[in-house]
C-alpha cells in the first residue's frame, strides 16, 4: 500500500529521543542525557507543534478562512517560520513581526515561504517598548496587540496567532510532547530540562509528566539578566509580574509546581554546550538548545541523578544559526 502524505502537517510530532553518549563521556556525567530532537519536525522546530494546533483549532471554530484571513505573529524566529510554512500549506497570507537580533537565516526562511516580514526596529512603538523593558518579549507583544486591535476595528480580516498568550501553546505540549517523552522512556524518567521563552513547552510537558509521576523533577533555564546574546529565551524571574509569561501564571500569581528549580545560563555556557554536542554526537542545535543542555549538564553531575534519565529539550536546528557567532571559533 502506498505511504503518501497529503501535507507536511501530517508529520508534526513524534520526534526522537537520542542519548548523548559522546557528550556524557566528554563531561564525565553521572546521568544519562536524552535529547528530544525537535528539528525532526517537518519545518525544523518545536514550534511546528503549537502553530499547527492553534491554526487548526481556529479553523474548526470558524475564526479563520484560507484565502481571506491574514495570520500575524510576533516572534524571535521559529514560531514565525512555522506560521509562514503552515500558512503557505493551508493558503493563508502571513505577516510576521520579527524580534531584533535573530539570525539572517530565519528571516530568509520566512520570506522563502512567502511571508511579509517586518522587523521590530521598523515599528517605532514596539522598539520603544523593548528599549524601556530590556528587550522584554511580553511587553512588546502587548503593544502589538493594540496595533492589531486597531486594524481589526478598521475591518481587516486578521488573526493573531499570539503564542505568548494563546492557551493552546501549553496544551499542544501537554497533548503531544509530554506523552511522547513518557512513552519513549517507558516512564523511566528522573528529570526534564527546558529553556523558557513563552513557557508553553515547559508548562505543557510539566503538566503531563506530573500527571504520570509527581516525583519527576522539571528544571527551567533562563538567560542571565544582562545577557543580550541568547535569543529565543527570556527572563521570567526577578521581572515585573506582568512580564512573566502567562503559561507560568495562575490566578494572579506564579503557577506552583511547574518547575523544581531555575538554572541561569549565559551565552558562553550555552554556546559551548551547543558546540560540544555537535562534535561529540553530531547533533547540530541552536542557542536555546545549548542553554538547555548547559542546564542539563549542571544537574547531571549531581549524585541524585547518577544512572538516571534526564530529558533535555532541543527546540531547533543549528542550521538556522550559521550566520551568527554560535559556531564561530
């Protein structure tokens, strides 16, 4: 029987877990590091999962119509790429507002899929919001929402994917990423480590895994407060509460029990981890993956995890960072 797919959307999810034997040996780790390699998604990142879920739910609810509705998103790259590609597959126009400082490859890929891309630096009110909040993603998103409301009021048929606030972001990971991790480890799991951007990944995975076993520890990785180089991940501690990603809030306060501990990465540690795993295991990943791997390395030295499985989330491929300093000498 022919095995023919009607669209790349049918290939989203079911990414592999890969043990990083070479990296473990290089760093003398006590634990087993299992990478959830999300660049096996058809468009190359973990954001394929949430974008597909958000768009298809909006279609079922009649909120968007191919050929009429324009999909809009504010992004540091991977979500914008997924919106651009899935929008092309389904027949939508796409408008992307792109965060400053992202790699040239990301911009080029979005344009290749036919998206109209506007850099945040070309929108004065968004640029002002970022300057006033130390490049905070949440603050700029709030300004963009007002801009979108004005366009809707003017009669534009647009739909804001809004990965930051959309509750389907963590739901997508609860319903797919979390179950895959649990199934592929046969429940033999001590910890999960993930970098935090919108926090949808860590919230969704944590919720599912803790429904299975509350003893599994989840670790969140954020950048150092003064680090301007790590892209795609954001500070969520020691910031005003309205700048904490909604996926980490509950009834006006921090959501309890999502993570065990916060690990603070800097670009040097994250970049070195990404460079190491490329050389030891042939896994080429981006800087948010490097930050997560750096975090996983810290806890893998702890005696409590000796001989146990730690899953580390690798959101995307390093091929989207070749024009940056990530793999420079």
